[in-house]
C-alpha cells in the first residue's frame, strides 16, 4: 500500500485523469471565496488527500481567477466553477467576516447553482452564511463560529442555529464551527464513508485527534486550570483502558484523588462534557471499532466496551449514528470490499 504524508496522495490525479472516472474515488471540490482563510482552505486537501487515494480534491473559485485571502497574499487556483458540477462533496471554507452578507453576490449564487443534486455540501465557520443565504439551511439545524451566533440569527431567523457544537450533520448538508472543527467534520465524513478504523489511520497520518463528537462544546468559557492543579487527563487514559468495567463517577474521582464534585467540575472544564457522557462516547467509539474489525456477537461487544446489555449498545449506537450494530457492521466490516 502506498503511503501519504503531509497531505500528499500519490494516487491523486487531475480532473481528467483516470481517477476522475473511478467510482471508488470521491471528488471533493473546495470553493475558495474572496477573503478566504488560508488555514481552513487547506483542511479538505490535508484530510481527504491523506486517505490513500479514495478522494480527489480540487480547488476552484467562482470565476477561475485568483482570490485575496484573509492574510497578505492572494491565492491562485487551477479550476473555475465548472468543476462544482462534478463534485460528490463540496466544501466552502470560511472567509473574512467583513464579507459576510445576507445576500449572495450573483457570481457566488451562480457557482452554487452548478452543484449537482445529491452532492454533499459542507461549510466551515463563516461558510454557513453562504449556505444560509442560498436557502440551503432553511428549517435545518446548523452551526457556525460561536462568536457569530448573534449576527447569524439576525440574518437567518429561519435556521435552527446551535452555536454550542463542533459540527452538525444534516445528511446532505453539514456545517461546522471555526478552525479545527473543519478537521473534525472532514474526518467525520471519512468515517461515514469508510469506517472509524480507516478514519483513525487518516487522523494518525495527519497527526490530529482521531475523533471529537460533533456535539462537543465549541468553546468552554471557564478559567483554564492552573498548571499546578491536578488535571483529569491521566484518569481519562486510565478509563480508556478499562471501558469494559462498570466505571462510575466515584471510581474516576477516586483515581484522580478528588471529590466527585471537584472531579466532575474539572472534567467538564477540560473536556467540555460530563464524565458520564464522555464514557458513553468512548464506549460507542470502541464498539464501532470492534464491529468493523471483529466477528464478535453484539452482546459480547457490549460487554467488552462496558454496556450492560446488547440492547443498551443498540440504543447508544443508534443515538450516536442512527443505525443498528448489524447495519453498521454490514457497511463497515473489514472484510467488505472497498
């Protein structure tokens, strides 16, 4: 197997290369708008381009011409809006807030109209303003950067905005918050397409955390614990090695040598969610890995990851990703042809 490093994919080809006609390769087109943030612009290429040739990433502008970035340089691309019609996934990275508007400029609106029906559309940060202005988020749940929530609600009251999460998956339309949440939503798509084991490989290759739940808090408005204060990281690692055990808040607090109240408060300060919710998330992640990589019965997997029964696993897996263990295994088991 060929390996990719620093986002380079030896299997990736241009728009007219052989991979463009390979049904196994998903074409991702990134639409760079005027004032685009360079960091987020590169996220799709970095993540999808590290996926062993399973995606082809192209970058375009609304007219094929260079665009100014939010920094002190312009960005030149190789493609115009015509490639949007060939995309399976379209990503709209964020752009300077000074260019946010409730009305779309006609070149932008025309580019969006070129997107073929059925394509997935993903926004990062202020990219959600573009989707909302195009009417793609009306009546849907969505997110954007928490600092822009007030402005977004004022402009688009018909959108069910949730500014407290990293990303929202509404099926064909996904929205994410600022900066690193773009990494999270792209890895989420890789995981949905190819399973968690493969997504974890991509994450390791990119040296980023393999999984952060979309419902995790964007921003935790709490003081950062002093360096001398005890943290919960060591206890989280300890718990991950014991997911099959019936861990309680008291068990975690005892390991951290804190009272249950202090531990719960500090855990939420550091992670953004409660210890109980975090444990459920980690158990679901581990269950998905076992469903993909083993033939263990569902009840056995439930016990291995710390759910009391197979029914409990089914309930939590369905709540997390909307499918049963059997359906998930049929889709992502390691023996399934890719």
